[in-house]
């Protein structure tokens, strides 16, 4: 386990092993001891799961730790790498984590398909106002528009959102039959640059990873790097949210103030991260030396247009009308009908 960095100029680290995680540390002199607020009150310890792994697009949570936003809200937060599919929903529903980022498409479908008495999580904020899902390819594949994907080999993570949403995207974009090659998400960039697949299902923010892998291979082969080509799902799924924040139905019902405080601190971290991508990238690197700060910053630059809410609304805002349109889109999969109010706890969404 790695922990959040101390202030600039300090090299002291707490020891730790295991998964990458982060906990709130004393960042400003006089703010109270470890485990206490500035007023000397004990911090509320919670666990947050990222949408998937540790990466630049997920670094807003680490930024909220490092800048003291969670501490100001009364929290000591452990950040753990989440997983695709139902993993995060199940962990939050079982109380193993209190909050998590989840791709909206999967979260909404799973909520709708669950029996009313088994809906253990609710959505409380939007991390991205539009979906980040995309098909990504390289310039030598002669794939310029979605229809060019027909007959191609597409690398996807099993159960991941690009695969789940493919039937609807393909229908709207007029794409013919394709062949899916399933593999672990963190191997997809390597498969693409090695010409083992023609395109991969990826979040737009993951493009810098492909660019880095291609640049490395091009240098080894003494040739110019190929250009990355993206085909965003949002060109067709225009009203679909990206990552959303979920918490347990139990917390929504029993402790809404706790949810509001955590959500507010996380969204403060999101805004700071996308407005200061270089600093946020360095924070992530200080947390986990394996993370390239320049790549993380580039991911945040790509995320910003998707994260900024429309009409001057606060970060995390969700519009009931857009949620209704998202539900209508997903019913083409198909999906059981639900109302926006069942899915989202609008009284807890940042307003």
C-alpha cells in the first residue's frame, strides 16, 4: 500500500504493502493530528473504489486527499483500485467500501435488472457528463468512421463497458458484424500496437497509454509512430453519462449528510484535478511511482471537456431529463424500465 504524499519538500512516507491505496495525512501544520479534524474531532474513515485501476483519469480522488479536501469534510479516505463490471457495485452494496466510481451504462443496467428489494446502491453524482467510451485504432488500419470496423478484430475487456454497450453503439453507427478478442483491460494497448487486434474498446482518457506504447515500439523499430484514431461512443450515445459516483442505499437513507460531505469533497478534487492537470499528475506519481505524471496529466486534459457540467452547474451535477434520456437509450439493449428518481438520489446530487 502506498499513501498520500506529505507536503512538497518532505520525503517522509508511512510504510505499507499490498494494493495501491491512499489515506489522508496531515497536510497543513495546525490542522489537527493524524486521524483528527482541525477541531480535534475524529475523522470518519471510509473506503473509495476507483472506477477501474489507478490512472490519470481516476486521480481526482488522490488530488482530494493530497489537497486536504476530504480532511476538511471530516474524512480519512482509503483509495483502492476498483474493477470493471459488477465488482464495485457488489463491494459497496456489501459494505466493503462506502463509495465507488462506476461507468454509468453498466451501473444503470444493473440497477434496473435487480429486483426492487435487491437494489443496494444509488447514484449520487456524475464524474463525467458524457460517456468516455470509445473504439481506438491506429492510422495504418484504414479505420476512419465506425462502419470501417465491420469485419475487424476488436480487443475488449470481458464484461467491460465498451463491450456491454457495443450492440447499441453498433446499431446506431451502422456497424456490421465484428470479432471480439477478450483480454485483460491493461493488455489491450499492447495488443493494438502489436497488430494482434484492429481496434480496442477504451475510455477516451486511456489514449495516452496507447500513444506511449506505440511511441516505445516505434523507437525500437526505428520508424515514425502511427497516429491514434478514436471513434467516441458519445458521437451517437449523446445523452449517456460517463463515470458516476455510487454509494449504498443504506447510507442514502440513514446518513445523507455523510454522502453530501463526501461527494462535495470528491467533486472539489475533480474540479481541481482537471483545472491543474500537471499538479494532479505529479500527485498521482508521488502516490504511486509507477504512474507517469505526464501521461496522467494528459489523461486529465482529455477528461476535462467531459467533466465540466453544462450551464454553470457544480461538478457532479445530474439533470433528471438527461438521466431519463440515458434510461431510454439503455432500454434498447434491452433494459427494464425505471424512473430517474429510483436510480439517482437527486436530493444528494450537487446543486
